């Protein structure tokens, strides 16, 4: 075998464990879900094997699923916007801090050491009727009766922001950290104010990081079901909750498969659009 | 006295002989290789040979105080007595668990603490039932006959479970905000009372929602004639509710933290709250939701080990201790067994053992409507 042929084979040999894992753990299960989506659930809860388009017809034509999907995208968009507004200044502060950057990044990662469910449930102890906020306000005499703050769409968004903010900060930080600070100095020396230097130089250069963080927050936010379950009211369901109900409560795996694929296609389309215009490289940097 | 030698001891002795120079390296490695070969050859058939020497049984239940009571009073003593390890898992509801069982390999799940005869029938209809050898469960004789008979009817006179306890899903209310008199006056309709808007909750279980909707619209829960009126009541409850709860722990938290004033709740969990000192009242309205729980053996399980565990769990001393821990009356017949002092004080307890005062869900009726109603509830729940 020639040296060129050996060199051409080498990356594939090195990649083969990862490719095998992706094939077995992602594509094969996905294929199962695709197959399942064409089966039918019978009255007893058993599945009828075959090729039926009923689930897809229901998922694509029923206004109920469309409305919940649109509401899910709305919640994910608001969450992403909130993460961007709160995350950018934090990332800027970390990127420009001298000496204690590592500690600040460690602090940013700290929440990941605690279970997502526990972090979500912690809001019950903070915002609940007997929670820390109401207790403090009543102790200070600011309110007489506890305020009902939990179990609505706002608390769902709050829980999602709490969960997703570190992803945004990390992505923006990676982007800001790669910008040469001399560029801002150069802008200042040419007469720009600090604000003008930021808006004309730093912000445009950091947009890829902001977009990568936004994409991550949006996709993760749109796919969540724990947060609305724990912090939402009776009607605050997201699309993933429909998948959960179809599969778990109604034992309708075929319909659940069709719904999950529907969500996958919508979110996959967003990722493709992002990749088309901005490329995946920035996202990889943020995740790394 | 002779002591049975296990494989570890055999290996250690062999290694010792080798280290002492009693056996050469080639011989040592040869014997290890032969042992490996023998193990490899017999492994595919080991499950048949080991059928009677089960080391572990998996049990799944409702978690919280129920699991704690079972672990402390049944599983740990059983393990100490038989050497069979009982691994216990939890679930939030029967639907969720059925989905897990459906996705599992045969034999992965063994015994489940199922609620209601309708669940028993669903598992049977999905081909997940077994046939228990009742000769191996002599303690079944102490169980209330009515509780056993309803299961027999579903599985052609045979049993795939043993009844274990019973209880009710009644109305739980905070006495600080709702008086006993108001509860008596309003009954199930308090859950759709505008006066308590935002302070009402309910279980996110479609059966319970429709059962209470039937009571609120003056219908027989086992024969709802005006289904649309019942759905309207479900919608009314939804619009007044702060939250649907999904587990016993969440139910207790919502009441204990005073996030809500009234909900329907599981009798044992409410009793646990009362024991903790919370001033929570509990009332079973007329035709309130009664249920009986069973220990269901799932297809593919090691039958003799499961039967041994079930018999151990049904022994009066074990069953009474578990019942006192989980706050649900045991399935034991009070006419045959002295149930002690605490059990007669538990909600839903029937001293006659006839259970005439409780209304149970008709499995044929509820399972016949399951597909349509569970789906409709999914929509109504979300504002439709």
C-alpha cells in the first residue's frame, strides 16, 4: 500500500470508534423511530405493524399540534432573547477581566454540577408561597399576603433561562476572547468613543458567538419538557410534553414517534439554516 | 461441617498453589483457560440451570413513604432470610411504568405495585401476565376474598398478582382556609368552585379527572352518560387550578407549602401529612374513587422467587408493618387477622372486610374508553 493511501485511510481508522458510536446510538435508534411512526396503536395499547400514514396525517393537519408547536417556538425565542441580553454582558465581563478569568469560568460551570431537575425545582423554594422571596417580603412588611408567582408561562421561561444561560455565556465568551483588544484601542485612537468602538468593532466580531449561543439555547429550550412540567401551570405545555404524553400516558408510541420527528425536522431546519450562513465551526468552539 | 466452595475460593486456592510452586505456570494458565472455556460454553444455558437459584428480584412501586415502608418492613427482612436481593425502583404512575415495561426485555421487570383492576386488565391484555402457583403463597388465605375475586375474573380464574392494599382518592383540604362544614356542603364540587380559584389542584391522571367530573355533574363514574358535560367540568377545574400534580411527593409539597387549599389526593399520603402535623382534612365524597393495589408478577420473571417474596409480603406481621408505614389499609381480612391499633384509624379502612362502602373503577368500562379519553384529556389539559 502506498504512503498516500495509508495516510488517506488513517483518519477513517481513527474516526471509526466515534462513527460506530454515532451510528449505533443515534442513527439506528432514529431509524427505529421513523419505522415506528408508520405503525398504529390498537385499542389495547399494542402496536399494529405496517405502513400507515395516519399518525403523520394527524400530526401535520391537526391544529392542536400546530398551535403547541408555535407556542413552543415562541417560548424558546423569548428564552433565547433573554439569555442573549443577560449573557452578553456577563461574557464580556469575563473575557475582559484580568487574572481571575479561570475562576469566573469555573463559577459559570458550577451549576452543571447540580442536576437540572434539582435546579429547576429550586425555584419552588424561592418563588413559592412559603418560599424565600415571599417570606422575606412579608418579614420586611412590604407585602401582607404572599404573591402567587409560580406555575405560569413566565416561570417556565425563568426556569429555561436559568438552565440555558451558561450555554449562551460560554459561546459569547469564546467569541469575545478571540477578538484582539488592540482593535478597540485602534478604534479609540481614531476618535471613536468606547461605545462606538464596541458597537462598530467588538459587537459585529462577536456576532458569530452570539448566534451560536442563540442556536444552542433555542434548540435546547424548544426540546425541553421538564421545565414546563415542574414550573408550568395546567395549560403551559410545550411540544416535548406532547411527545411524552403520547408515549408514556397514552402508550401511543407510533404517534409519539411522528411528533418527535416533527420537532426534530423543525429544529433540524434551523440548524441547517444556521450552518448555511454561519457554519458550525463557531458552535463547536463554544461547545469545546 | 462441610462448606460449599464458590468460584472465587476455587480461583484463590489455585492461585495459592501456583504461588507456592505446587503447580507450574503452564498448568496454572491451562486450568484458568479451561475454567474460562467451561464458563463460556455453559453461559448461554446458565439461565435454565439457574432458574431455581435466583439471586435478585426487581420490584417497582410508587416511591416515597410507600417504598420506604416496603424496603424497611418487607424487602430487607426478606433479603436477610432468603439471600435473594430485592432491587426496588419507583414510578410516578401506571402509564409511565407500562411504557417502561413495554420497552424492556422480558424478565427485566419482575414485580410491580399496580393500582386498580383496570391496570391489571391492561397488563393482561398486553400479554404481560403470568400464572401464579397459589400453593406457593399460603398467606393468600388471609386476604379479603372480594379483592382476590375481581382479579380472578380478569384472568380466567387464575392470578397474576396478589392484592396488597387499598385506599381512596378523596378530597384533601387545608383547614386553615376551608372548613369541614364547607367541604360537607360542597363535596366534589369544591374543585370547581370559583371562590378558590388559583388555590385548587388536581392529579394529571385522566381517569381521576373524569371520575371527579362525573361526581361534579351528578353522574355515575362507572357509567358516564353525558360525557360532554363531564369534559366541561374537567375544563372548569383546569381553569381554576394552579397546577396539575404528577406524583405523591408533589401532592404533599403543594399542600404542605400552602400553595393550594384543596385538591383530590391519595388517602395514605394525606394521612402522612396529618401525621407530620399539617392541618389537612380528608373527605371521601359519595361515590369517591376507591382503588385496590396489587403486587403484579410480570411475564418472564423468576416465578418461584417472586411467589416466595409475595408470600413473605403477605405474612400478617409483614403486611401490617408495611401498611402502618405507608398508611394504606392492607388487603388482609380484618375478620381473619387482628390488624392492631393503627390500621383501623387509617382513611378508607373497612372493619367488615366487605368493602361495600367503596366504589371501584369498572375495568371493562374504563379500559374500553381509555384510548379516546386519555387523548381527549391531553388536549383539554392544554386549554382545548
